């Protein structure tokens, strides 16, 4: 009698095939997970770079329209204030050649007043940047009057939500000289942004181009 051959796999062959398939599937999943992680890291870094560049561009636009700036990091926050200072000229007079007694010459004078502020505040506690602006109608305010700067109220959640400028801000500093002033009309800005495990540092020199007018 001849034994009839039967098609199919033995149990051992089936186990070996399943083991090989499992190993290949795990390798594919690991490769896909690695690729997804690499993509997410690259995306996070690119997002940070874009956010920081947009932030720098906005601050540069503010600085170009201002003509004076101050930086204060003496307290719990770091504050960069950009001023719009207006000069008011009062013409002088020449001495009269007729009449008695003889009049004396009065020299021309220049007074300064702030017409608007733009304030950028970094809060190390929340790792966030906040922005506020205040301006006055010059026609409705006496020229000698100084209007109060924007009130920064970081303890007020509504204020923080309304004035949020940028998230993920690990550091925000401006270089100053020995007297605490911004040197050479240039804002030497350093920012450090961090989101998840990605970090991006950027340094930028922004020169005030609208004429440096120290106040007062």
C-alpha cells in the first residue's frame, strides 16, 4: 500500500512561522515608533524656532517705532519697556532794542513727554511672557502731564489670560551696562524657549532706529 501525501504545515513549522512573523512585526512597530518620535521631536523644535522668530520680529517692530527703552530685572520679573517720547519745543525770544528797561534774551527750551508705553514682562514663575500697551491722546492731555504706565497685575488670572504674549519662555534677558541702562541704543535680547524635551536659544541685537531720546 502506498501512503498518500497530505498538504499542510506541521505544528513545529507553524510555531516557527509565527515566531518569525512576530519578530518582523515587532521590528516594524519599533521602526515606526522611532520614526514617529523623530518626527515629533523635529516638529517641536521647528515650532519653537518659528515661535521664537515670530516673537523676535514682533519685538523688533515695536522697537523700530519706539525711541527709548529700559530694562528692569531687579524684582521677581524681567520687564522691557519701550517708550514713545515726544519733544515739545518752546521758542525763545531776542532782547528788545527799544524801550526801557532793556529786555533780556530767553533761550529756546525743549521738554519731553511720554505718549505711549509698550511693556513686555517675563514671569519666571509661570515661564510665560506678557504684553501690555498704554497710550494717550496728545490733544486731550496737557503737554507737561505724564500718563501712568500700564498696570502689570500678574496676580490677576484674567489679566494674565488677556495679556499673554508667549508660552514656554525659560529665559528672557536684555544686556545692560554698569549703570543698568541699555547701551548704545541697542536691545541685546536673549531668549530661551523650551517645550517638552526640546529647547531653543536665540540672541538678537535690535537697534532703536527712530532716534534715541532718553527720558526724562
